């Protein structure tokens, strides 16, 4: 179990780094958005690559930040039953949800995004149809990467939940990290 918990910790570190990168992308997106607005309205000049870069950064932040959000237990959860059961039952609900919903869905979405979204774009080196726009294939690889990262974080969370059920660790209720 300790080996699996070390793997979980490595995956948590990867998710944390991606979350920090996502935070920087949001900041950059905001700076680009404000700069673009000042340039457009102040100097009556515009270019499509700035707009596209802004939404590329935002899209990448969402996809890369999903695993970090899940790690910190700040994801959307339908709380009809979950909040009204014991911590042990919550762990079982999490294990069930991760195994039967999260992991299969993320693996499927990563696979579909790779073969249906990224690869066709990469094969033709797809470009934006907008004048002055950016290449499309670099942003399209972020979708399968984001789902792969969420799959890995799901594995890390599954390891932590199983360890908690086995009594090997106690999870911090806020961030669901093992507490020493």
C-alpha cells in the first residue's frame, strides 16, 4: 500500500504543477484580454491572433486545471446523498464513482479526443480560418492531455480512498490528502 501511496503522491505533484500552470494561463489570458481591448478601442487596431491566443490559454487552463480541481475536492458534486452519510460511506461512494464513472469516461474522452480531434488536425497542420489566426493543432492536443491528466488524478484519488478504507491513512476533509 505504501508503494501505491507514493505513486499517488507523485500524481498529486503532477496535478499540482498543472494547476499552477493553469493559474498562470488564466493570468496571461486576462492580461491579453485587457491589452487587446485597450489596443482595439484605444488605437482602433485589432488582430485575430490575440483573440485566439486568449481563448487558447483559457481552454488550456480549463483542461489542465481539471485534475488539480479534482485533487483539491473543489469539483462540482451532486450532493443529494453524499453530505448526509458517514465518512466511510462517502469513501465508498467516491471509490464507486471513480471506478465506474470517472475513469471510464475520462479514458474514453482522452482516446476520442486524440483520434477524432487532435490527429486529423495534426495530419493537415490545421490553421485558423480567421485572417491572422493561429494554428489549431497545438490547442487540440490539450484536450486529450487534459483528460489523461484527469484519469491519472482519478487513479491517485482512488488509491487514497482505498487506503483510507483500509485504515492506512486518514484523509484531510478539505483537500482529501493523507494526513500524517
